[in-house]
C-alpha cells in the first residue's frame, strides 16, 4: 500500500528534559540525511512526534530506511485522504483487510483535532466499525489489546489513517552524544563495538591501521566494507586510514618479542588519540573483549591504556563471543568479518605474547623508539574517505559489471 | 540467407559478443590470483554465476561453469557413477538421448554398470510406467532429456519427478540443452531435478561455454581434476569472458520468453500445416512438442539431398542432429520412434530461434514447392 505520511515517535528522547530540543534537531537531521535521495519528501520535527510528508515518494522504501535509524521508538505509515465519509469507509476497509487474517480482532481509535467537525470520535468509531463488520466476514471487535488498531485523526487538512506500528531501532540519535574514534580492524568485535556506541548517540569515525605490503588491499577494502555497513545507522562514516608499516617494522626491529604486541597497541592508541584530538572527538571506542586474546587481559589494558586519559569505551568487554556474533549477524557484518585477510594485528604476532605485561617494561621498551617522529610521519600520511551506505566493493563491482552482464 | 538450423548452433548475439570482447580485452586476471586483477576477475565470475542463478531461481553455489553440453552430460553421468558406485551400478536412460549421454552410458556399461534404456512411443516420449518398472534398489541415476534435439518431443519431466520423489537416493539428470528458453522449466528446492546440463551456444551465447546445475547437497565426482576451481568440482582456469557473455545471453533469451515462444510456435504451425498439404511428406514432430523444432521427410529423397538443395537457395536446415549428420547415420530418435529406416533417411530438421520471421517460412515454402515439383517424378 502506498502511504502519504509517516509518523515517528521518539520514545526515550521525550524524557530528556533540556536536551530534548538538541536530540530532536539531531534526529531530524539524520532522518533527512538517510532519506536525502527522496527529493519530494519533507521532514517536520515537532515536540512529541516527527512527521514525514512523502509527497509521492515510495513509502515501502522510506519505511525500510527508517528501520535502522537510532532515536526512533516506533513509527507508523499514514494514509491522508479528503474529508469524505464514503472515501474514509473504503480506505478503512482496505487498510484492515491488508492486515486481517482469520481470527484477528480490531478496534477503531479516532482522535479529533478539529472539534467543529460534524461527527465526534464516537460517531466516527461506530461508522467505520459498522462498515468493517459488513465488509470483512468474521472479524471481531476488541477494545483491550486488539490485533489491529486503526487510528483515525480528524484534522482540518483531512482524515489521517494508520493501522501499523513498526518498532524502530531505539537508542539515541547518532551525533547527539558527540563524536568518537572507533578502532576498526577487520574482525568481528570492532564493528559490533561501533554499532553499540552509535546506538547511544555517538557519531563514529573509523580508524584503521594499514601496513602494506604486509596487509593486502583486500584487508583494507574489507575494513571499508565494514564501515559501509555501520554507515547504515548514521548515513555516513568517515574512514581514516593510518599508514602503519614503518611503525610495525621499527617495533619488530627494536622491541623484545614478548612486548611487541603491547608496544604496538600503545602506538595504535597514541595515534588514535592524536586523531581524536585533531578531529574534535571525545572518546576512543574499541572491540576489546576480556580474555579473548593476549592483548585483552586486564594487565594488558593497564599497560596499553597508560598512554591516554581519554575515555576508552569498550562496549563488548564483558560479552561472550557468541553474544558478539549474534549482534554481528544482526547488523550484517559477520560474513564480511570472517573473510580471511590478514590485518596488521596478526602479521608480526609473536608465538607467545605476554598476557601479563608489566607497565614499567612496556614504557621502557617503547622509549627506545622515536615515538614522536613515528607518529608525526603516520599523521602526515592519513587518508580520510567519507563512506556512505552501499559503498562496498560488491556494490562497486556490481555497478562496474552491470553493463557487461 | 535464411538460417533454420538453430538447434545445431545459434549465432552469437551482438551485445553478448561485445561483452565477450570487452571482458577479454580488459579483465585479464586469473580469478584465482591473489592480486587485485585476480580479485576483479573473480568478482565478475561470481557476479555472472549469481545472475544465472537468479534467472533460474536457484542458488549461486548450485551453478558450475563447464565447456558446454557434452561436458555437462559426461560429468553428470560419469560423475554420478564414480560418486555412487558403492551404492549401486544401475543406470536408467532413454533411447532418444543426445550422443553425449548415450555414449557416456555406453562407456559405463563397458566398465560393468548395468543400463536400462527406456523405449519411446511414436511421438518420441517415454512412458512413466516403464520408468517405474525399471527402477531398482541399486539404481543410482536416471538421465532423461527435457526436449529431444531431433524431433523436439518434450519428455514428461514433471511426472518423472513425481515418481522419483519416492527414490530420493537416485540422482535425476536432465539434459536441458534444447529446453532453455523454449519450454517452462523448474529447478530449485521445489523440483526433483538434481542435475541439469546447459550449453551457451544454443541460446546465442559463445561456443565452448556451458554450465551445470547441481542441486545443493547432491554430490558428483569431478571429471576434471586439477587446481580446484569451481569449488573443487571442475578444475581448469576459469573462462571469465565466456561466463560473463553466457550470463548476458541467458538474461536476453529469458526476457519475454512467452512472446518469443509464441512467435516460434506460429512459424512451426505455419510450416506444419503447409507441409502437411503435400502427399509425399511425413511429419514427425508433434504439435505439442517444443516450439522450435520441426522434423519431416519427403519420401524418396534423402535428407542430405534436401539439405544441399536448400543450401543452394541460401536456406540452411539439417538432417536431424548436426552430430549425426556428418557421418551419414540415420536419426536414432526416429528409429527409436519406430519410423521405418527408409523414411528416416529422408528426414530433415528445421530448428528456429526468436529472430526467425514468418516471412522466412513463407520463402522456405516457396522453395520447397519448387523442389517438390522437381523431385516429384524421381523414385
């Protein structure tokens, strides 16, 4: 069914007091961005609800896009018709028929903002209820928890009808909690960490360490494809590629094997923090999960986190692998993540890294490096790309190949 | 020129050829190579596979690229025999199969497999009851073509599937080379077909290219061992240009199939009706057969003579199948249909494609009338 409007309910935002205005503005901005290619569509952000005027835009496509936008509790597609009683009867039957299967119950819930209208809410409920009884055999009315609720609003501009309430993604609008740097490898955990942080309103920029020729162009592409998946929740993600070859080679040459991994992580953390500072971020986010690998013990965290006082958010820290995988599957990053391309974390990985590195030793070994010089050169080589939904290798190739096929 | 020999081969479509050329010139990596050129070539190969799968409503992993119909038939039959030999050694096929099936089964017979060849009726169709009788506990394979290449008879694949639903361990192979684009065809989870053979040059694709459908979960041994391409089931460096061109050809042939089938059927009906008006003509193709094949004979005149007589007028037809026409053997399908050998040697085949026009059929009939008058008094 083609609809004319969509009504969006905020949920959690409504309780946020003073910040509410900011949240609503941010959400309206995100919704506009996610739907930017529907040129006729208009977004009206009001105090309690947001209204989208579709003006002929494909309503199914719009509804699908809204699914992944954080800050939306529920939303309903709405038919807007002229104030004509014959027409409203016909449309009401159509809308219920679309949802009705044998045994389902319904009710009509009318609201009236035009109080001068000839019928009051009861009249309208009865009129439409009677019509539905006569046109749909076997349907039953139920006031408490019916299967189908047809909402009718009588306004000056017309009748507004809606019968479906779709569950939104919840959370807070991305951007309403500020910006953070996500350390995005190619694994299963970091995209999930990014997603969970976005859900609480943080605007994510993806920092990816790339060490050619030790890591392949496919590994880089994979990280970008993952960023494109995350972009579905915000419209776009800035992808920051950090040249890491020189640093890894230096560490390999100078640092004792047992501390290779710890020092490498310290440098990654330092670089991410520097990028955060430059790009006005407020936090660092990573996909560490306690006990999963050597770098993810509490001892390691002390030795690594030592380089910064910036909050490091670790949304999956206490999750089991299975729980993380479940979310990865839900946000469609899992299949991508398990593609076998080596990333920079594994290339120089020693056979037995220290699981209980000492902070003092980590500091000592790191100090043998020209940390400032290394960081400076890496910062000069940053490559920043804006990645939007669908910017994946597959989509790109599909476009390339479509003329051939 | 009038080309009425489309079951032998079709001309490659202009746009398909363009794809073949462009891919050959610009996408040169080996899909198995690690570098970006390899990745890119692999991307196109997988995209081609997906397109074919989507068009047939099956999964990409159920499509395997081959060199064509002959390889597909050989693979389905011998691959099944090798894979399932410890479960049984009985194979069922029909008397009207393409030589690629017939000879493969023959080779297995030499190796000790037991073969049942189902007879056909006067219309070229097998009886489902014969199949039921032939099935045994050690049967491993039933191989039956969808559309016969010589007379265009359509086998009762749907009914055969019903029977085989009670024999889940038997592989069911369908040679679909003459069927694709010509008759409705169902593969996938709803279908009982396990294996199906396709060839690109029969639907305006490139020569030397084809694909096999292997239902998910069904196993056949590879015939071509080597570098492990095609998920280890069919080795050999992939023909990326051929695969892309074939995927495009399949898309084009399956566009508006109903219209295309209707126009071919119209031409076939026209020719059938006209030819039936001649006393010395026997027609072997059924009205209900495939829309593109018409097999008939002018009594007393060998098929070969007809072919050459028409060739002089730049009209190209064939003596039954192209494969048997060179070595002068009589149509095995007609013999299987109990057509007397004397008449069978006179058989010729007209085979159509969607670009053929009714006008061409009219010109054909004019020329046929001249020849008929010329040959009338020859015994």
